[in-house]
C-alpha cells in the first residue's frame, strides 16, 4: 500500500499528466465521458465489473470494492467519490490511508430528502475534500457554494429515425401503470426499456426513435434526457425545476404536467411531422452544445485534477 513518502516522490517525478484516479461507480455514463474526454487513467470501484466492460473505454478499468485485492503495483493520485452516501465514508478513509486528495461530486437534487443540517454535517465530516456540484440548483437547494462543473456530452450527428416513442421503465407499480396507459393511448409505436439498460444499448435505441419521454424528476439523474438531446431527439419530460432549466417548452423539447398533454403532443403535434421533429432536435443539440459542452466539461475536470493532485505536497 502506498505511503505518504512514496506519494510525495511520485508527485515530484510524475508531475505531468496523466494521473491515476480512483472513482466510485455512479451511472456509468458519467464515468464513461469523464474517462473518454480527459487524459487520465481511471479505476472504477464497482461491484459488477461486467457492467463496465461494454463501455469499451481503454482509460477506464475496474477494481473490486475490496482494496486488498487491488494490484500492489498501482499508485493513485486522486479519489473521485460520487455522492452515494455509503461511498463517502469509505472514500474519506481511503483518502487518509493512501494520503491522496478526495473530490466528492454531487449529482442528484433532493431538497425534500437532504436537509441543510445534513449537508452541514456531511461537510464537517469531510473538511479536507473538494466538493463539486453538477448544477447550480444543487447549491441553491442545499444552501452551499460548491464549485460547479456541468455535465458534458458530445453531439451525435443527427439522423432521421422512425416516429416512435422511447421510455425507460421506472420500477414501481404506479409508474408502470402510467407507462401502460401511455402505450395504450399512443398512436405511434412505444418502446419500453428496462431501468438497468446498458449505455451501449440505450444509445442504439435512441438512434432508432425520434421521441424520448423522460419519466424522472428532480430526485433522479437527468443524464438520459441530456443524452437523448445530444442525439437530436425530441424530449418530453415532466415540468420540474431542473427540467425547466434545460427545456424551453416547444422550442427544444416539451414540458408536461399530465398524461393528456403527453397524448396530445404525441398523437397530434408530432405525429407524421418530421420537419418539427428535426427543428426541435437541432435546437436540443444546440442546448447541449452551449450548456453541456463536452470540451468545457473535460477542460474543467482536467484543470481540477491537476490542481487536486498537487495537494499531496500540502498534507
């Protein structure tokens, strides 16, 4: 196991990039784009290595949760912890053991479930960690001032797709009842994807559909919606706080508050209207290009990683 002295020597000798970075698993999409578009080596700590093999990214390797099973020749420069509560304490302790900096990334926005006092306690327990939020709304909701690095996605060339509706399943009875109603009322074909669909398979399905219904709210990741927009798909989603900050109704997607609205949009507004689907899809891609630019994302992370890795000198 590396000690403080060996890490100081490593930093002095290998001051240039790339760095070796431990990262906890989140939703695979975030880890994939971070590893693909920044020039570092990532080692994701994952219970199920098979889930990451299909990403086919040479900069992303998988390690088991038990650090005693890690190759002894590996030396790490930084830990990136995604904000799953069970991972934070583990990463905090690992940071102390390895004598390397810790970055905690906050993804989801859960104001009803995360109180201001809880955030303060979490901050107090991880005083030495650098905190990053993926959206300004996180700081507003949590009364924090973490540095913000928005998600980044590349633009996929727009291609015409069949007029079909794509939905990712939400594994609870109420949601499945709603999805069932959508499928029965829609005049265009509806494809229901499992909630655990792989990144590769989701991209394949996006290529074959023109409309994506984002069924999730502020307490879930909105990465699938952004990915659909990067493909130039017409996104329909609930009118929630975060969705309303991304979607401008009828311009780059649609915001709805009822199933009747969804039915009207699908069966009347968009059906057999390829020119409107094209216009909205191109506007969606423009939103990704300006608000979630992959090069701004990679540049910000490269700068942060270089800055954090040198903190070893100040331990």
